[in-house]
C-alpha cells in the first residue's frame, strides 16, 4: 500500500433494526458508542470526517449531511469534510476515502461515520427509493430491483452448478446463528432453523424471506489514524493492508453472466497481488450477504473455493467457525440488517474487535490476524474490498 500506514483504532455500532430514532439521533448514538473508547483522543484532534450515507434525501429528507453530522458529533473538521455515496457500499467508500486522505498526508485522525434511516411511516415510499440505484430509465421501469435481480442470479447458479435451496438456507441459518450472539443485530432475539427458513414466504423465486436482508435503521462509527497517531490511541491497532475495487457495467443489458461476477474476481486478484497474500491466509471475511446467493458466489470469486462449489462450501461448514474461513461472524446483512451507509463501517468495527480478540464468545475467530471486507453495490456491478491485518 502506498503512502503512510493507516490504522483502525476504535469504533462502535448502534443497535440495528426498525428504530424510533431519527437520522440525527442515530448519528449521536454512534458517536456515544464509538468515540469515548479511543484513549487520549480529544474531539479537537479529529481533523477529518467522512460520512457514508446512501439516500438521506429520500429517507430522512435531509441533504448536506456531513456538516450536520460533524455538529451532532461535537467535531470541527479542519482538513477534510465530505459525504460519500455508493449505494450499499457507501460506508466502505467513506473508509476508503479516509484511508486515502491519511495515507497521502492530508489527514492525521479521521472519523468515519456510516448511517441510514430507511424505515418510514410509508414503506412504499421507502421501497421506491431502492430503485434509484438502477439505471432508472431502463432497468427501473422493468422492476429489476434487488430481489428479482438476485433471484435471477440464484436461478442461474442453481441451473449451472446444481446449487440447492438447502444450501441457500445454510447461509441464512449460519448468519442468523451468529446474529443471536450479537446484541446490535436486528434479529438478535430471533432464531431461524433451516426448517423455519424453508417455510417462510417466497419473495422472488427461489428466494424466500430469510434469503433477503432487511431495510434497517442504524449507524456505525470508526476512527482511523496515521501510524504516528495510532500508537498513542491504542495498543492494538488494526492496519489497513490492502484495497481494491472494480466495476464493468451499470445497465443490466451489459451484465453478462449473472452467476459469475468477474468484477469481484478481478478485484480479489488485485487485492491478493498488491498485498502479497492468498485466499488461504484469510482468517475471517465480512462479505456482503445482501442475499444468500450473494455469499455463495462471493466464496467462489474470492478464491475460497472452486467455481460452482460455493453451495457445498457452506453446506460442509467451511465458512463457519472452525472451517477454512469464518464468514460473517457478526451475523452478516442477513442477521444484522442492512442500513446501507452503515453496513461497511459496521463490518470494519467487527473486524477491529475480531483482530483485537475482543469479539464475544461464540463469534470470536481464534487467533485471527488477517481479515477481508467486501461490499457490493447496485446490481452486483461494483465490488469493493479492504484487507485488515493485526501484527503479532
């Protein structure tokens, strides 16, 4: 990685779910959970703020959110203040921008906030906003929103590789089981056996309700710092050790195969090449399981298993604790919910706790030192990756 070394030194996550809290209250709650735990950090020392928020204009009726968030957090950024938007990857986009700013010397200590308030009194209005990520004039008018798009990907994968409904359910059961040990998860208090998942209503064949992540309210906050500052802020910094991103299309007419995501495979190859690691070295991965089929395809494109073997990989427990790589020990988007701007930041905070050895029993990956973070956005047409490392 070029430039100065950048570390993740602290963070916090609000409870995710259908919250009575407003957008502004979620911001303040994230600040209260994420900032006090960073030792020796005065608010006046935070020189930059990056806010990941996908659609506050549609869901919270608020634009110009970066200075609003700064005021709500009690911060006065004097080097960089900006908002990033990349649909479902808005939070990771904010992390990447903060990394770049610190690595090049523009910032020294940056707060990254991800926040989304998606649940409105009129949920028809809230759901309509989800179509904004499409090429609306073409794909949007045909109803190619997320559930039917990922259902088509699942149908194709099942046809080409004999992936089964039981293997899709295995992803959901695993991630909901992890969520049952995560008090900030939307479905913390709800258990989902594979039998229960198989009986839930069909949303878009073959995907059932348990195969789909939820529209969720929530926020997360992370603190990044240069190496010089990081040493004074924590004894256990987690270093950003790699980054890559790839996009090839937007209009679905140019998507090509729905069961092979070449953009992700290419981003993975670039991440492994530039960081000098291999898929076999990854201890845990926070993958973007917006739908169960997403996680299965991601196993394959990231090199955790051979193409077409993703269903068998999860069915055999290879993505569970004790398997080849532990995937989504936070509970994933399926178990935690998916507040678009907050998801990527929450993944990073989970990785921080995992690599520091501070995740709760039942979710902690033993001896983890290397973690991969993935977010997709749009119709799986943009894939973003970060690699995090703890030094022994």
